[in-house]
C-alpha cells in the first residue's frame, strides 16, 4: 500500500494553482503551498516556505492601509469563522498591478485536527471569469448598431447618479438629438441604408465626445439619442453644435446607395439644477420640448437654454 505522509500531501497541495495557507486559532500561519509562496515572490514578498510559518495572518491584514476595505472584510470573516459564528466565508476582490488586472476570491473553511481549530484560506484567481462577465455587461449595455449605451443602461446610470447630483446640487445638461426626416430616408433608400446612417451617427458622435465619466451618451429609442453631462453648459453647447455640423456634412459610407442623401439632426439642449426637478424624466421631457421647437424651426438646428433663462421664463 502507498504511504501517504506529510511530504506526500505537501507535494499534492503544491500542484494546486490556488494560493493556500492554513492558520491556527491565533491567526498564525502553520502551512503554505507552493502557489502561495510564488504569489508572495511575484508581489515582492520573497519568503521561503519556512519563513511564512508563524507569520500572523491577521496582523498582516491589520497592517493594510486604512482604505483597504477587503482586508477589513477578511479580518471580520476570519474572526467570525474562528468564533464559530459562520460556517463559510468568501469574498471577491481586485488585486490589480500596473501591468495587469487581477481578481481573486478568498474562501475560508474551518478544519479540526487533534482537537484544535484551523482555518484553510484559499485565494483563487477569478480574472478570466471577471473579464468575461465585464465583456457580457459591456455587450448588454451597448446598442449593437450605434455603439452608444442602450436605453436601459442609460436609465440605470441616470438613476444611480441622480441622488448624487441632487446631494451636490450640481448643475447638469441634457441634450435630446433626433435624426431629421428619417422616415423618408428609410422609405427612399431602404432600412439597411437607414441602419448605415444610425451606425455612422454613433461613430461621429463618439468621436466628438471626450472620454469622461461626466458624459453619458445613449440611444434613447429609434433615431433619437440622449446626452447627459455634468460638464459646463458652454462646453456642452459647443459639443452639440459640433455634432450637428459634423453630421450635416457627413458622407455616409454605404454599399447600399450611390446617390447618398444629406443627413441632419435637430437637438434640444437644457441646463438644469436638480433641486428644481423630482427626477430625471422631467428634465428629459424639457429637453424633448426644445427638440420639438428645433424641429418646428425648420430642423438641422440646436435650441439650447441655460438654467438662468429657463427660470426667468417660468
Ligand atoms: N433603419 C432604421 N430605421 C429606424 C430604426 N429605428 C427607428 N427607425 C425609423 O425611424 C423613422 C422615424 O420616423 P418619424 O418618427 O416619422 O420621424 P422623421 O421621419 O425622422 O421626422 P422628423 O422627426 O419630423 O424629422 C421611422 O420610419 C422608423 O421606422 C432603426 O433601428 N433602423
């Protein structure tokens, strides 16, 4: 019969890709596997196996910077597990380096040996799963035709920032943009060409908007787009005017038609103070109202109103 001893089990644990350590009831490390040692080396903690033994895991977590909430959660998890208050603990956390993004899940399991309690701590690399989840989220939030955010993603984002901008009483701008006479483009040149136009509009607008987490651009429905931003009104007005001009001089790349029709958009832009509205929908309605005015004024134009003018007119 094969002999299974400490060295045998050690060799087996060293084959595992998870970083595993075992701590005793005081938090002292009593065992680490090869992946744990390698992870330490990769993170400039060049310790041999024997040097890890006796290091206090809880002290190491306590030494983490104040803002490191993951370490705090792990300490709580370890304390609850050792006190027998919970049966199982796990928590996902990012561990990014300047070179690469990494995510791990740490799980704790209680183990008894010779009437003593130990915790098996295992850090499992979940980077591939996280990247795949992020990609699925990105695809679900992106309108496949225009590359803009979907309406649902916009609503989620808008609701999540609404409380924040109300709290900060920060002014914001909403622009509603609608393609002019799009029905006749579809009717005269076909829906596939219509789709090419929408695709082109998405590319042009995205190329004009600066990358900023203060700007959200989404396809609101059909041939209507929305721009939400906390950037200053003067800057936003220039941006939407630039969008209008670039689209009206755009040459659409299409295999569908030779005689490419002219494209234009009408835009309603408003600057608002959140305290004057109960929710973002009221603000959107107002921008829609000015979009309608732009259509009435002959299309291919921007009607923009700042919050001073707006409150003077109300
Ligand atoms: N090709 C294509 N057409 C779409 C899409 N979504 C909406 N439309 C079309 O957009 C057109 C919108 O027409 P209307 O609402 O009458 O507006 P319009 O012709 O642009 O007129 P104005 O808004 O007054 O300038 C309809 O013909 C819709 O079928 C799409 O994803 N692809």
